C-alpha cells in the first residue's frame, strides 16, 4: 500500500509526471537487485478516433434509415443493412487499428497502415519498464512468468457507471433498431418499437462522441495499486534465491494502458518472437494486475480468444487453472470478469495466443476509477492482501514445474 500511495498522483502519458513516476518505480526495482530496461515506443490516439468515427457513422445510419422510411417504400432497408454490416465489422476494424497504432521502436520502419494510424490524432512517446534479476541463470527450459501492471493514469468527465450504461444502451439499441427495422418491412407494426430503439441508441451514442482523457485522477486504484503489488512481489522474489533455478520472472510495468493498451501492444510487437520461444520451451505465463487494491471481491479476466495457441507444455497447468487452484486453496472467492469492452494489458498477449489473464478487485470504491476521487484514501489492505497471496501461491506452483516438464 505504501508503494501505491507514493505514486498516487495524476500521471497521464505526456504530462511529465508519468516519466517521474517511471523513474521512481525503476529506482525501487534497482534497489531490489533488478536490472531495469526502458523500452521506448511511440503511439497515437488512432483507436479513439476510429471509435468516434464508428459511433458517428452508426448515428448517421440510424437517421438515414428513419428518413428513408418516410418515403413509404423499402428504402430504409439499405441504410439498415449498412448499419448491420458496420456493427459486425467494428470488432475487426478495431483490432486492425489496435495492432498498428503503437510502434515498438522510435526509429523502426512501419507499414503504410501503421504509418497512417500513427498520424491520426495526437502522437506520444513513452516507455515500458522491463526488469529482471541479473543473477538468475538464463535457462530457456524453465517456466517464465511475466508480472505486469500499468503505471499511467487518466481521468474522464463521465463517471464509469454512466459510461458502461451508455455503451450498453447504444449497442443494444442499435442492434434492436436494425433487427426491428428489417423485420418491420414484413410486419409494419414493429416500426414504432424500432423508432424507440433508435432513439435509445441515439441518446446513448451522442455523449460517447465527446469522451476524452484528462489528467485529474490520482489513479490510486487504477493502477497504482497494481504497481504496488507487483513491486512488493518483486521485492519478495529477490529474497528467494531458491526459486532462481526453478522459475524465471520478468517484471513489466507498462505505460499508455489508459490510451488503448499502447504499451502492451508495443511490447508484444517488439518481443513477439522471444515470447513465442519462451512459450514453446519452458512455458510462458502472463499475469496482469489492474486495480486490485480495494475492499472487494477478486475477479479474473481470461484470454480474449479462448485457449492459448502457444500454451505451455501439455503437462503444465494453464494459468487460469493455477489462479483458480490458488484461490481455492487460500479460500479466497474468485469471480469471472465479463464486462464487455473492458480492456486490460493481458489482451495483446492473448490475441497472439499466449497464456494470459488479468486479476482485479471490484468493490464500492471501484466506481471512483478515472475520477479525481480515485485517491489514496480509497485503497484497502484487503485487496492488496488477497491479490498478493494468490499471485504468490501461483509463483509457488510454477516453481515446482521441473525442467523435464513433470510436476
């Protein structure tokens, strides 16, 4: 908690305070015997601009559908069908943008699509912190665990609960409007219901066009608390030389998570080949901590794409199984985090097929996230304790995996 409190101040990327906090984190890791590498990257706010364009296009198509309906023909079928296609395409479009808006090296050549994404919106330079013990043997046959947390913060004028409600209403309203409009071509009685759904989608979507990222939140819960847990785990690991020949651990503190996971995407692009080798030899495990420091229940967000395609050897347990087993043994309840649209730093790893999960706590104080109220007084020892105990038990379980792959 003291580590989290020490960095609980506004530190949005580009504010200058984020660089000071990164320096404090690096100094703390170096005191514990870690060698810290700053991996610089550049990124833009292209995902935010594409999201706005998608919302705007959806709203315009709803208006076009309603206008075409006035002609008394089936003219509304075309814009309604276009809205349906847009909703199906949004996921693929966003993934393409997210895969290209962050360049892993400042001077690295990029594709035309990446160059276009990097030119959209505002452009930033930041750095991930990658830390390893210098006295650990470089044995590729050992399991490799990445402990991750992001150190940047942001604020938004709209409370978290309101944003969730608006996104949910906009999605459901748009889907209902499209379906009811197309069905209404055969059953005109559904037209009124379609208009109501369209009004809901319009009312929810308009405010989302004006979402921005400010620098008014101290970011104590999100995510100074995750950084605090990772720093203390790194400190504990440094005292356990008996683990060095059983498990390799890399500490990764990412930047720009609050701007569409910029640091994590850049890290994966830069290190994908090395990560693949680690996964296919001793086994690779990606464990991200995001907002664990509140008085609430522990939750886990799993791989976005199901089972990892670069999973650890068959004789090793998958990471989500290890987390569940640890929670069961420690009698700590574990829920599954299922909020649509929520983004965590494990996602870029999972999209590449690596075994990756995120842990967080959800309690009453969590609603202060991204507001000036996300301050150090909201932190609670229960969240730190349960997250730290579970991750440490996972570390102990990974450490018993011998080089031959037997448990």
